[in-house]
C-alpha cells in the first residue's frame, strides 16, 4: 500500500515535537537552574529541586519517542516485541503510540497549567502540536495505512 500524504504530515508534527523536546530537554540538562531559558522563577512552583528530571523527560518522551514513532509510521516494521504496544488491536504500534503521545501532550499541558499557569508561547505551540498529532493520527488514511 502506498503511503498516504497524511502520514508525512503526521511525521512532520512528530519531528517538530522531537526538535522541541531535544531543545528544551538539553537546555534544561545543561542548565538545571533554568536561568538560560528564563524558567528559574518557575522552579519554586514545581515539586523538583532543579530541571534535571524535566530535561530527561523532555529528551526521552518528547524527543526520542516521537522520532521512534515517526520511523514506525513510515516503515511499519512488524517487530514482535513492539506488538505488545498494540494492546491486541489491529492497529500498528506506531499508530497507538502516536495516539497516546497526542493525548499525553494534552495531559502534560493540563498538569503544567495547574502547576505553573498557561502563559508561555511554547505552551500554545505544544498544544497545537499535540492537536495536529491527534488530528492526523485519527485521519482515515493514516488509520487505514497503520492497520495490520
């Protein structure tokens, strides 16, 4: 089956998220105080002493995971170990992962909003990114392409 154009749009939004995850995560790991990105004033509102854990989360969950899902969406590898992430459905694990990631972004932003407020431009960009991931993951051509 030929890849639908909407797969490439989904891959774009996953890669866009990965870029932001790597940028924010690496910046926080290099400067756990948050001063370089103007987040040091927010730190007292968080249940962590510095941004190290947040940086690791961003690199792994918002950086590596979207790239892994993009690879899976493009190539559709049928790895036995990855089938467990399909939870018995007929959908490819990359589809399930993109759906969970989009929903997870929404949850991440709700938690952020409750803890520190929702006033930084990056939060709006991330919200739009998560929405686009969900829209294109749920689009019929992507669903059909990522069904086993």
